[in-house]
């Protein structure tokens, strides 16, 4: 833990997402692993320069996701995460491996010297686009204990996006968060219904009242709506680099020099500095929930 918390402050920390290129063995894979590593490190460096409080490495481009990613994915995510750690030795770093490869994420975090993972399907079952995802808290925490990785925190998605929750329609988001807390999650992640869609600010209020562990916002934060989420402990922000052509350099992205087809997408070079500057003025270290 980095005092006064994992991300250096107690409220509205900004956590950037490094979306690595499609990994070897996945349908969209086209780049050598060395190039994927270089791009991930460049993106991490740009985030660091923009002033984020932490980073999370994610294999977003491994479409379509599978609930049983192969060992080649775990191996690739390990070397990528280790390289990002070398690039950003003083930032809080985490990893998520899609889909719901939570034990693999613990193994990667342990090997690469990371601080946390983002876990899907921690409590309660749901139907995702990859199939039925069952709760994993019991087996995941036992695995973390067995491999000596108890220093690695687990931030659990609740009422996960891109999923149907009819199986638990009688259980609200606050109850789900309480169950995750009971089952020893280190924090919970609240999202909208799909990638890029904002979380419900009212649900944030309900979850904050229901649990004492940190609450993170996992999707849809913009300059226009960020004030609705200042009570969250952290805001997970995905940059625009993943949505522009690969030949567009990081420096071009930071300077907002991108093709017209990406107009309307928030650029890392303008969004993150403004967001972090605004948050520094809008938040204080008075929260009891320390990340």
C-alpha cells in the first residue's frame, strides 16, 4: 500500500486503462508480441505524463472473449504487465484478463509486481455475452492465499456491464456490493450497462451507503459528468488511443492530431490533464474509505 492509499489519495483517483493489442492466438492478432509490448509501454508513459494516479492493463482487443483464455494469454499479459511496471515504477498498477480469468490475473499480478486486479463474476451468477459466469470469490481468495499474493487487492465488478442479470433480478446493486464486501473484496466497481456508458449516479450513492470498502467507477466518465462521481474512490478512464488507427503515434494522440473519424472522442492529451487538475481542486483526503 502506498500511503495515504493505493492510488495516493482517497477520493476520485484517476486510473487509466492500457488496452493492449490483440494477443497471439486470438482472432484479431496481427502484431508481434514485441510490438504489442512497446505500444503498451508508450501508452502507459503517456498516461503517466498526463498525471494519472494508477493504471490497469487489459486485453480488450482479444475478441471474442472466452471464459477459458489459454496459457499464451496469461504468458503475454505477464510480460506486458512487467514491462509496464518497469515503465511506471511508482504508479499503482493492476490487471484485468477477459473474460473472468481472475486466477490468471492474480498470477500475472504476482509475477509482474502489480498491486491489484479487476475481477468479473466475484459474487452471484450472471449471463454475459461469453456465457454463464458463476461466482468465484471462494476459489479466488483461496488461490490468492495459496500463492502468497495477499498483498494484491481485488476490485470486483458488481452487476457487470454487457450482461443480463435476470438471475438476480431480486437483488439490487447495493445488496450485490454488500455481498462482495462480505466475501472480502477489497473494492467494488460500478459501471453502466455497456463499455463507455456512464454509471448511474444514484446507484453510486446507494453503494457508498451500503459498503465501507472503496467504490470505483468503471465506465463512462467524461468532463461533462465527472462531478456526478466525485464521491467515488477512483475513476477508471479509458483513453482514445485504442480507438484510433495503430499507425497514429502517441504524441499525435496527446496533441489531439487524429483523423476526423475520431472527432467527438475525448483525447488523452486534453481530457486527463483537465480532469486531474479539476479533481485536485474538488476533492480532499477526508474519506474514511482508503484505497
